[in-house]
């Protein structure tokens, strides 16, 4: 393998930064050829800026803004608008800023931006809606109180000096959000008036439109933001001296984990984009898993199973950096050895961090990452890192290099390090407010001397040219090649979706553990160059997805498959992390239809006997030949058999866990597979999505984690309902869903022809835009293949949508309520 960078096609986009007359900071990223556009608007105010007497007020306001505005009521709001067009929308309240972001079809950018700006400037803040939304925030508080990452971040905050916002409770709950009090309402409106103004905001727009068109959109809608001077955020207290240096906490379920927090308080000149760039550069190499690096060294020594690095807090010249080490032994000496190894590696890296070849490789990796980012991810990237354009030649500026040197100095200062060890061992409750913590101080111990043979990160195998070839794998493949339309081609992007079919059903958990153990490093290396590699285990197959720069996909696939089929000793897989109940159930959803494991079996042996079936989009002939050369034989992918006939009635499967909240998935299978029925079922799901969210989340306040939508599970199509609730049981959740579905009959009967036609047209447009990228085109055809449907099925469904009648829709709704196609339920408790 040579060390020359692989040739990556340049990203066809430009970025333009400016400031409008009213003070709004504007970044425009024109990306021709994309079918989608994205918005990311940041308000320079977060949880550390809220009144101390009302913890969670900033987060609560973020929730309230989505509940309607003067120009757009709840049913025409940004949330409803984006859901109707099949886009993405969300928000995030951080310590010193709040982000609002969405991705929509490019033609709908104007409507999305209009709604976003109106909800920020003219929110309704209805008192009755506030009372309902407070219960949603409280449900979120209860769910986050069981999340290990949230509790660990709160625990590290307790080690900082008293009075620093990182140690305060900022999520909010029923007790802190005193909606009924006039003083709270004044504080809420004062916070909104004080911070939600143009000079306090920065807006990023990404789309295929020319910069002048994007700027015209921004000027037209951003004019609504008050043109008042920006509010200066109060400087945070110092991060030193630490109140605690060594802590242990109770955290179950999950394996033992060591987290090292570093309180960084740099000189005032080391702020802004230079600090962000230095941190991104450092995290890139901290997370690198190549031989001789920190992660690989600790794993080889048996001290942990992996390393993750994250910036928990960043404002001005302050930052709280966290390194998390999984599967760490209870022995204090092991923890001390990890902390000492980190210090040793930091010293080694500081001596080489500014090496020209390392910076050059970082620029190449960042170029690959940027090329592969979808519009929403690219918008958020530009919001976080102050790059002038998409050409990363200046991604580590001279100022950032100076900051990096000072950053490494502080990281090696032991008085800035907090060691937090989490295990299932129960310790006493910690005296504090907010999330419940069980935590206690511990004495530090010195580590025994050890010699580490650190090496600089090796060149990423996917960013360098390769010479020679390796023998084909002893498995057969059945492949289909597709080329995207000109509108969906994207800047050199491709996608591969495949299924490794097993000869016998195995434990999905054991198969997933093998994948994590074998492919963790490959996934990390792929991510560095902008390739997303995902593998999901089912009882009888391993689903594989590759997306990113087309010319890199054959190389990543080759590495992944050879590593998966490696006959060497299996590395220790990381212990399963604690998950929200609803996420765990979603991961297990294919179990509703997959074969039961026949025997314990050996996953490695079963994979070596597997057959690969796959579909590739956007790969040129040379790349196609590279992929075909990986296999002993290659045939054309034949049509898949249709799934087994539907089973009317209800079919329960329990997936119990040590959960404090009830969670239920209800998959209602489409009773008929013809295009006319599918068009009706898709329209039903489209019409139910908004009312389901409003009824169960806002009115009944069952919880904040719920959704419904049209889905495909193991080749079967239907409507999926998902709910997690902190107070309703599984039978109660199901009863609420049944009542909701029953009530929708009248709503559908009262739907006039114009409204029905508008909804059908909107859904038809959404279906046509599914092929807006190679990844979406691949997903569309792959799902049709797995469902045993012909390639022209999608076009037939679109045509059927235009001819749907209210009578047909009502008949399908009745079929849905009667479980004619089968109701398949997966829950974490008995029904």
C-alpha cells in the first residue's frame, strides 16, 4: 500500500459568509445537483443563560416554539410542514446556544424557512399548551434520567467549581417549570425577547440554489428578526479548582466504564473558530484506532474494549472534553493505568501534533468527510466549525495550531483531570438537584510504570491508493447495478445495500456482538473518509449498508468482508450499552417475522457459509469490477420471492428488559400487496402522523418518544406505531392507540375532496423525491426487491395515489382497525 492520497472528486459547492443589516450572521452553501435543502439556525443563548430560579426554561422554550406561531398554527407549523413532506426537523438546547434545524426537498426551502423564522419571532406561547408541553418535558426528564451518557455528564459537572453551569440542573421538569406563576411567564417572555434577535443568531442555508437565490430567501424571511443589539452572554466562572478529582457512580445496566473529563480554560485569545478547529483535529486522532494509537494500545493491553472522545461543553475559551473507555475492570490499578497511558500518549502526540504530513492527512480526511455530508449534516458542520468554504486547505489555521499547542499543555495538567468510574456497584445517593445520581468520592492511586510504544496514526487505508489484489472470498454473490438519474447523481456519491443470507438462523445478539468486535475499527476508518458502514444482525441474515464517495466503496467493502470472515481469534466485543426501551425494541423489530434460531451455532462459521445478495447505485464500471472480484462467483440478482401470506389477528412478542418505562411497537401489516392498496395505506399513514403526535404526545401526554409512519419490516409493508411512556402500562398504551385509530374514522369521513387531493398530491411528490440521492434510490429499489415487488411498482403506486377515493380510504381504515393484515406487537412487558 502506498501513502499517496486517493483521488477524491472535489465537492461542487461554495460557501459564502456575511452579516445582514439587522445583524444576522449568514452562511450560504450552494450545492448544485442536490435534491434537498437544509436550514440550521443557532441562537446564542442556552441553558447556562436562563434564570437560575427556573432550571430548564431555555429547553422548555425550545419545545414551545414548535407548537405554533402567529403566522402558522399548530397544523401548519414547521413540524407539520416537514412531516408532511417526509423531511427531518429537530432542535437542541446546549449550554450556551440553541439550534433549530431541518431538511426538506429543495423546492420547499422557502416554506420551511418562513415557518422557522415565524415560530422564532412570533411564538404563540399559549398557557394551556404550556401545561401540556411541560408534561412532555417531564417525560423526557424521566427518560434521560435512565440514560447512562446523560447521568455521566451530570456527574462530571458536579466535579467543577460551585456556580459553574455545567454542575447545575438544566433539563427542566414538572417542579422547576412553574408555568402557572406570573413570574415564570415574565421570565419566559423576557428570555425570548432578550436573546431571540437577529444579532444573536447565525443562519446556515444549504441547497442546490445559486448563492444569490439563497441570500434572497434569507433576507426576505430573516427581516422578521428584531434588529436590536446583541446581548452579551455573561462570562462563565473559572473551571478550576476542581471540587472532585476522583469519583465513582452507580450506573446499570451495562458494563463498567471509565470516563476522564478535562476542564480546559484557555487564554481569552484561544476562543471561537480556532478552538473548534483545534478540538476537531485532536478528536480525529484520539478516536483513530490504527495500530500504535491510544485506543489500539489500551485494547491490546486488555485495559478496555474501546475509546470514545466527545466535547461535552464549549463556550468562549472554555471546554470540557471527555474520554470514555468501555469495559474497564473494577480493579483501581487498571483505571490508574488507563489515566497514566492517556497522559503518556498526550505527551507523545504533543511532540508530533504539528507535523506537516499529519496535518496534510487531516485535510484529506476532512475533504472526504465534507464530500459525503448530506445537506443537513453539512449545515450543522458549518454552524459548528468556522471554515470559509468547503475546501479544507485552511481547516487548521495558524491560530488553531497555536490553540492546539496550548490545549495539549492543559490536557497534560493533572489538576484539570476528573476520573469518573461507573459500574453496577451501588453507592449512596449524591446530594444535589436534577438527575438522580448515586456517587461518591474516591482516593487516587498511582499507576505502575509501563512502557508504551506509541506511533503516529497510520495512513487511513481508504484515503490511500492500494497496490496488488487479494484472493477472492469463498462465497458467492448475486448483484444488481443501477445508475442514478442526473438529478440524483450527487457529487460522486454511491450506495450499496446487501444482505448476507445465513444457512441457519442464529442468535441476532451473538451475531451483532461478532460484528462489533470485528468491524469497529473498519467503521471508524470508513467514517473518517465520509463512508457510512452499517451492519445490522437479524436471526437469519446480516444487513449491510455502505454510503459515501463511490470510488471508495469497493475498498471499504473488501476490508469489511475480509475482517468479518477473518479466522483469527475473535477480539472481545464491547458490552452492550444501555438503550432507551423504544430504541432497543426498534432494533429487534425484524424478530417479528424472522426465523427462530434453531441452535446456538457459531456466527463466524455461519458467515463463512453465507451468500451475499446486493444492489449498488452510482458505481462506475471499474468499481463494479472491483466488487465482483471479491467473490468466488457473481450472478445477476434474481427477483425475490414474495413474503409469506399475511396472518390476520394479533400476534404478541415480548422483549422484556430492566426498564422503568413501558414501550410498545405495533406494526399493522398491509392486508394486500397491490399498488392500489399500498397507495391507500401510505396515504393513511401520511394523514395519521400529525394527529397521532398531537393526540398521544400533546393531549394525552403519554411521553415524548413516540411516532407513527409507513415502514417495511422483513419484506412486509404497513404502518408502524411506537410509544414509550413513563406512566402508562403496555396494555394502556395499546388501548390509547386503538382509541386513536377508532376516532380517525370520523375525521377521514369528513375529509373533503380538496383536502384529500392536496394530501395525495403532497405524498405523491414526496414519493417522487425519494430518489433524490444514490442512497435513497438504492433504499427504494432494495426495499422493493426484499418485498418481492417489480421495479415499476413505485410508479404504479404514485399513479394509484391520484385516483384514490374517500370510500376506498375508509375501507382500508376499517381493514386496519380490524387487523385484517395482522397486528404484530413487540413490547418490553406482557400485553
